[in-house]
């Protein structure tokens, strides 16, 4: 988010720029500003449940409006940077309470809240000694807001559909290659994972390759550390690794052999953090990716060959 936002005119709430930013908020979940990627991700939500897709759009819209109210610069609006956390909050709302009527205002308010939470996280990284590391707020605002929703709506919680028991490591591994991708957006569906992965390759072959790398390494680590086969097959043990791999290989570091090595190591560390959080029975969301990526970007600051874009 630009520090010059306050000095530029606030973008209009309606119009092509608003619509573009609203849609591309979905692609920014995976660090991309690409309308075709966004549409494929929206299709992935619709394949899982149309109500989830609607809540995602409502959450993203709330985030965009919140960003505008805080006078976010026009570029961050039109590229989807003011929408992706709200989109994830919409998905998290559906995951917690399903498609009941209360979910829709909750998703909207949650999306709005993402804007001030993002401002606070950005302030932490730009107005303190941490600013030298240029750390991104990434999906931390989503995790904070979604955790608040999860804890405050317990009376409305719905049970997740029972998953088919997986007792074959090979089956668990193969299925997880796609569900790791879909579970980034809280979907347990291979077809949804395939649509999202296609969208990532549309955005760039290196982006898609990094996602595959993160999924493969994350699943190998989950199996090696004894994570339940059903949990691994459903993508719950490896999804954060997908984000870590993309973030370190091609987004927050310039794509070089060093960045890809750091991505592999970071994905392994992410898997360990995921296991620890599972053992603690804490709301996980994308915290394993966030914490690992922040630490690795600090480390990369001291590695001359690990260059920022």
C-alpha cells in the first residue's frame, strides 16, 4: 500500500476500476493481478458451492469499500490488493457457518474490517524498525479477522461434511497435489484445485510451477511427519506450503536459483509449523505460510544473492 495514498484522489466506488479490483482480489490470494486467473478461481468456488462463491464476492466487495474509505491509492484498488483478504474472509465465513442467512452480513462486515486491520499491519512493518525488511502484510489481516469471526459465531457453526477415509499413502499423496491448492481458499475439492492451478499457469508458468513444487514438497513432508492420511489427502497438511513456495520463488524475491532453493526450504519449514499448529489445535488458516515467509524474507535480507524484485 502506497504511503502516497492520502494525497491522491479516492477512486470511485463504481466503474471499471472498481469492478476490476473487486474481481482481481481473487487472483491476489495467490499474488497475481490477472482477470482470467480470478475468473478461474471464482469458478473453483462455484464448483465447490455457489453460496461460497457469493460470500467470497461479498467479502471482497466489503474489503474494496473499506480500502476506499481509508483512502487507499487507486493502484492498490484496481489490482485487487484491497480485496483478497476480504475474499478469503468470505470463504472462511462459509467454512465456519455455511450458507445460512447470517453469513452474508458477517462476510460483508468482515471484508470491511480487513481494511483497517491491513492498515495496522502495514503500519507495523513501515513505521517501526521492521521497515528495513519490507515485509508484506499478505494474508495476515484475513487470519486475524477470520479468527475473530470463528470465535464469535460458535453458536452458528456447522459441521463439515464427513470425508472419505484414506488409508493409502499413494492415494493420499496424489489427491493432495490438487487439494493442497484448493485448501488455500478453504475448499476440499480436486476439481477446484485443478481450476485454480490452471489459473496460476495462466498467470505465469513460473507461478504454476512454484505452486506444484509447494504442493509436492508439502505433501512429502506431511507424510514423513506422520500426518493423518485423510488429512493429508484433503490438503489440510500442505496448503500453506503452496503459498510459501510461490511467495519465495517468484513473488517477494526475484526468481533465481537462490529464491527457488529458499522456496523449497521454506516449504519444509512451513510443513513443520503446520504440524505444530495442528498439535496445538489452534485456528491455522494461512499462519504457517505467513510466519515462515516473514522469517525467510528477513533471512533473505542478509543474503546478497537473494534479491527483492
